[in-house]
C-alpha cells in the first residue's frame, strides 16, 4: 500500500528534474505511473513526446491529461507528474492569459489531486530565475508559474532543487 506523500522537484530547463523524479519513483515501486500534462502543439513536440515515451520502457504506466489530473486513476500508486509548467500553459492558454482565473482553477484542481492516496512526485520549472521578460504575456505566465510553484511547495512533504543534475533537498518534513 502506498503512503500519501508529495515531492516537488524544481529547477531550470535540462537540470535533470525528470530523470531524478523517475529514479525516485522506481526506488518506491517497480511499476510507477507517468502522468504527462503536455499538449502536443506541433510535430517537433510530438517527436519529443514519443522519445520520452520510448525511454520510459515497459515498467511504466503512461497517462496523459492536459488539465484535470485528479480524474486519473492514481490511488495507491507512485506517480510522476511531468510537468507543472506545461500544465499551467494549458490553463493559461485556455483562459486567454487570465492569471487569476488560471491560478484559481489550478489551485482547486491541485487540492482535488492531493486528496488521492498517492505518492506524487511533481516536476516543475523555475522559469523566474532568468530575469524579467520584455514580453508582457511571458511576464504574466512567469507570475502564474511562480505562484503555483509556491502553492505546491507549501503543501509538499519534500522540495528538491535540481542544479546541473545534482539534487539539493530544500524542504523535508
């Protein structure tokens, strides 16, 4: 039986977040779930998704859900959710860049997700580390992402920051 637990794995692009999350999941169970939040926008991204699916191998159960993660059958499972940034993009896009509405919907959905008896390893990006964008839409999205990261981190049992493939535990309850 899986014990309810939430880990947030954060860091920059290509910092090793997903690989770390997958290793943690496999250390907990031989048959974890990979819950992908990506919306396939173009052929290049479709190829990227297919590469990731092939890399995971047969040990993994793969689920895809763009927004309503709590609807997925994850009770009593170890689940890697990859990733909050793509998940937030889907809300932001569907809500015509409305940060308040997107944040409200994401928080409510996260609360429903956290009700599951599941071991959740949630991957996200620290996109605000790179300075302030000159593009107003990007600034709004960075705000949404940062606020959602803070919301999840406050509720997580563990928070791990990845830097150049090296994990740093910044919260452990």
